[in-house]
C-alpha cells in the first residue's frame, strides 16, 4: 500500500516537473532553450543528489549544495503557479499567446517574478518576530514568570552556529526565568551540529532550557541528538515531567515514536500550572481532557510559503497562533528556524515570550495583548 502511494506521488511530481519543463522550453527563444532547460534540470538534480552526498563531502561544500539545491523547491513552486495562471489567462484571451512561446520578454518576466519573490522571502525569513502574551492563572506560583518558547530551530547545514548565536542573544535579552523548545532543534543531519560545537552556544543561555524531541531528531539520529542535548545543557523531557517554580512542565516524546505514553499517564498527579510541550499539534482535545493549562507546539511551519499555508490551515485544527479549547490554551508556533530553503512567504519565523501571572481576581488563563487569533 505504501509503495503504491509513493509511486503515485512520484508520478504526480514528475508530471508537474514535466509541465514546468515544457513551458520553460516553449517560452525560451531559440538560442536560449537549452540554457533555460539546463539551468532548471541541473538545479533540480542538485536538490535530489544533495540528500545522498552532503554527508560525504566537506561541511562547506555540503552547505552550498544544501542551500542551492533546496531553493529549487521554491523556484519550482512559483514557476508552476506562474505557468498555470498564464495558461488560464491565455485561455481567457487576456494574455497574448506570443508571450508564452519563443518570447524573451516572457522568459525574462517569469525569471524576474520568481527572483523577486525569492529575494523578498529570504529577507522576510531573516527577520525574527517576537510574539508576547500574558497568561493569568489562579494556581499558586512562587513568582511571576517569564518564559521564552521556540520551536523548529532546524540547526544544520543552513542554520549555522552564527545564526544560533543570534537566537540565543534574543532569548537572553528577554531575561527569562525559563526557555522551552518544542522540538526539531536538529535539521536532517546532526553532523554539522556536532562538528561545529553548537553546544557551546546553548550553554550561553541565561536560564534553564527544557526541550522535547521532534520528528527531525529521529530523522537525524535520535541517540546522537540526545547526547548533544546533554552536552548543551538542555534538559530533555521524553514522556516525563519537570517542576519549576510552581510550573509542571510535561514533555511528550514525539509521535514518531509510536510507543510514547498517553498524556493521561503523565498528568495524573499534577496540580500546578501545567505547560505541555508536544512537537506535533495533533489531537489537541487530549490536552483539554487532561486539564493542561497551556500547550506549546510547532512542526507545521504554517507551510513555510504561500499557498502551502492554505494546506496546513486545513490539515490541522490550528496550524499557527493562539488557540483555546475549554480552559486549555495553545500556541502553535510557525517556528524560529526552517527546514530546506531559508525563504518565508506569507508566514513568519518567530519566538514566543509568555508572562505567567497569578491573579485570582481574573478568570483563569486569560490572554491579553499580543495574541494571534
């Protein structure tokens, strides 16, 4: 069954690649046809070959292959959309057909649009958004707490040590009592993280750091990832609970591990303000039934780029932002880092600053300014 699904998906992808390739060949004027096709095909090959060679070449070369190859995904997506729209507009007689065949003007227009979109997306990715909310609770706390939460750092060949250093500085600037990371700290390979000694940057964090596993830790090598967390001073919660100044922090193993515990097993004896870290935001009703006060998840990236964000918005009950079910509040993060190309279009890279305040005169768990509905 799985093989059949894979073959069907592969056939569909090849069909789309063929559609884009045919349009590039058709739109490029005579002497430029082979050049346009050559660049597109070589770029595509770099993407696919990169999965097999990055672990066998130097870190510097692997970084180039990773970044160049993965940007093909965005170029391909927007070439596909442009040609679909162009075909529809042409069929409606709103676009002269000569612009889609042997046309230097048409070719330059298409390349220009894709280049501008990717440049804007790259600039947008590097701007990190700070989301701030205040949560009121009638449960006892030792003091008002400031908690920085982030997810999906995806450290590796593209998000390098210098970028991590910048993020740690952002965390420290908040003067947090606690830092929580909701999984996918590692990207597809742990090799650059270990060889680059990224652990020393995490050790600069001026607050305790708790984290859970994401699916990418399993992709990269979960055993080595766990050893890295220990070296970095990150406290890993793997189907376990930590207690911190009146908070009960529940960390679930990622659902990639089908043997993970039920949430009800982890929360049976808890009575403090409860924060759940669960990388993938599926089955949100489980947190509500378990009496969780606040759940933080990531994983979705909200699709990273439009219109993929439309898909994630329909796949998940909530693919990004603040959410509520009964007395349980949720924040689904679009992630601080990113997988693949460092481009965001219609989504954002963010971290969350949560102030947890005891106020018995207010309704428990009220969220004030800064929430995303």
